[in-house]
């Protein structure tokens, strides 16, 4: 199984269009220690030919253009054969609109994510105008075999698991109070992916607010963990003056602090552990920073676009 | 008035994710005569500080990152102060979702385009969840002063004019037969822009199916014309085997042939004339091609991303 990091930035990427924080300035200036980041998405393949995306960011066009493994090999060739979504956030799902040419690939998501992309943003109904789109609902906890448009097995099995999460801001106004308050409604899931039983497995969790025992068990059993590294400190955006919201309030456990991601990962030594979904305000984006050293010293990696993992 | 070409590609850009046509292959291979193209959008400014986008493509993040004039100058700084839309096509409007951080800029569009982005794709209601978005409806034929969020005059006047057009595919199913059949309902407009009466003017028409006398008068009065150059020949995509649709069927007058764009522009010698919205199948994208020479010999230019015009 091959895993490619297409984008390791959070919503807005690095640089973010309207942001002048230190990392955005450094990325624009081309400082070698700060690599630009497109928005959060990975590509996974069992055979190196047919790929499944996990999340589909608005940057997907540039991401695919920059990734030779995903270039078409004939006049019209969709190397992206399926898309699985961890949630319906704009940075994770709006790129589906970019894949409309020739009809978008099948979409694997929870019923709640489907609802967000049907009633909230109407990405799925809009795509249907360009060609039939198979939306394949998944039930957290159950394995599915990923299949292309023609229903052919891609050689990948995937299992979504629920993480505590909130609906995307654009869906919230359409939900009842009870629906909005249910943190386990499937607004966000993590994905466990492998080429089959007994094969190494990937756990991909680009957004997680609560680091609980269910998640610990998922990570401990994996060969490769790609996990939410949005903010280094909980109040990093407030401190900077870029937002009034903490990382937790935006639905992301911070990397540091009591019960932060580094603490949590300390007990999970088996898998290779890599931070993804990095917000532009996060100092770990600068490989010359103290924050970066703290993460590396804990044996944890910081994802860059173009990073490749085989397992 | 400064005009920057942010993107001169049609929907899908160059290369297009699933396309292996000669121009897409050349762009991926880095052939010097074929520059990659992001999707269709321009930026206009009267003072070089505050910009209005005309169209907002899904590539807007990369476009702004690549354009120093549009980089933020403080911690949070939206140099894009307004967005005017020529239609609600995904390649022209989906990028609004990318500008959600801090609340999207005011959007100038026809009532029909607003309807498409409210009922069809729900981009506008979704954006409202991230901060108030001023949607300013325009009436074709009437001048408006472009203003930022705080209602400050950007020093630019703009006038939309109707061109014969069809609704975007995703809106069509929501329209009555009469509504869908009306080619002048404001689904697509051209824009005439200037810094004030007596100043040079830009006419921007990235999509036009019928080259009529109304358009001729608009172009003849302009200093700079940026006009639809989607396809070189009407049957170019059919010929290549990439589509069953002609340029005309997709709502675009071809560059060549009787009554094509080059013929039409022959009688309009005053303004600088530049082709934009170039489809990946269009051979003019290769500056070593005979097609490119035909266009240049007619005194017409082919836009590249990053091209700058002052007037």
C-alpha cells in the first residue's frame, strides 16, 4: 500500500490568502525552513495505478498536477477512482467540484456528511449535473471494500470510526438543537485503511477534538498514523491576534499541553506517527523552530506535501 | 487602473486532472512553449492596494499566493476587497469558498447568478456561516461603484452587460422550461470596468456564445478586451475524442471559422485584444503551434497567468 501526502495544511493552507502571520510571510518569502502547504488530503493505492483520495481539498487540481503517480495515462483517465471523506468541511470536501469533468468518482462518507453536502453546500446534487455520482454511505465500525465507478475492487479496505466532533459551520443552522449537540453523529470520522487482513494499516485522523481511549486503540493497532496537528498550543491563534477561538473551540486537540497530542502519542510507540492538517499559525511549520524540535524529539514527524509512505 | 491575469484557463485548467491531451501532456512535462494555466479570473485595481476580482476560480488560493500585489500587508488583510462574477460556473465562482476566512468580500452579480449560488450550489448561504457576506445585485446596463465591505469606494466603476448564455448545468434542473430557455436572463454577463469617466476601460468577457452587435459596440469602445478563447475550432473536443460537445454547444464561440472570434475581432482594431478562458484542448496554448501563430498574426494576444496591463 502506498500513501502520498497531497496536502498537509489546515483550511486556508500555507500561505493563507489573507494571513500575514510569521509562517505565511516565510512561506511567501521562500524561506527554506518553511515549505508551503496545500490543504489537507492524502492519496492511497494498493497497486500504484488506481488511487483513492481521503478528503478532497480545494487545492486538488494543483495537488494532482504535482504528483506524477496520479497523472492520467490516456486521453481521459481518472486515476482518482474513489474519494473517502473524513468530514464535510470545505477544506476537505469542496475539491469534489474540481473532479466533475467526466463525472466525479464514487464518494464514501457517513450519512451526516452526505447530508451536509446535499442540504448544506449542495456539492453532491451539483456534481450530479455533470455525470452520475455514486455516494456510498458508510457505517462507522464497519469495513468496506473501496470500489471504483464500475464497482471494481481497488484492493483497499477501509473502516471509518467516529470521533467526537461538531457539524461544519454551514450545516449547523440547518440542524435541530439535538442534532447539533450530538458529538458522535458522524460529522467527523477517522479512517483505518489497509490492503487486506494481515497487511499494514494506516490510520488517518486529520481532525480530532477529543483524544479518547477508542482513538488510542485505533492508533496503537496501526502501522502508520497521520493525525491532527492543527495548532501547537491551544491558544495560539488568540495569542497571535488572528482569532478569538482556541484550537479546542475549533474542534482540534492542541499538540502540546496536558492531554495534548504529543502526550497522547507518547504511549503509542509502535506506529510511525506523523502530524497533518497543520494550521498556518502553527510554529512547527518552520523546521528551524523550537516547536519543530519539540515534536521531532518526541519521535513524531511533521508531514510535508509530497511525502510518500509504503507499508 | 491595473489589470492582472490571475488565470487564463477554462474549467479544469491546464493541465486538467483527468486529461492526457497534447497540451496537458506538454504542460506536465514542462515544455517551455506551453505554460500551465490556472482557471479563469482577473484582478483589477485603481490604486494598486485594494483589488477587485472578476470571477473567483477554485485556484484562487494558488493565484493569490503567486501574485505579490495581492499579498496581505498585515496580520489579517484581505487585499481582495470585492468579487464580481460573470456567471455562476464552478470555474468562475467556487473559489468564493476559499475566501471564507475572515468573511468573504462583497459579491457583485446578477439576480440569476445569485439564485444559482443560493439554490443551486448554496455557496452564498454556506459562506454566510463564516461571516456576513454582502451580495450586491447588479442590473445589466447600469454602472455601479465597486465598494468594499465597509462600503468604501474602491475607485472602480463597473457595468455588466448581458450576453446570450445558458444556465450552469447544476442550476438547469431547478429552472422552469421558460426560465431555462431565456438566453438573456443574466446567466452570463460581460463586464466593462474603468477607474472613472474618461479613463481607459477594460471589457472582460470570458464566456460568450453569440458574437453580436451589442458586444461589438462594447469591445470597440474599450482600451483593453479580454475575451473568450475557449476553443480554436468548434469541433476541437469532438475531433480529439475528449467530448461529444462542440464549443458552441458548451456556450463558447470558437476562435476560427466563419463568424468566429478572430473574424469578429478583425473589425475592432482600437483596443488591445487578448484571449482568455482557454480550454486545455486548445492548440493556441502551445506557443510553438500554427494555431498560436494564426492568432498572433491577426494582432490578437493569448493571455498567460501573471500578465499585467496598465491603462
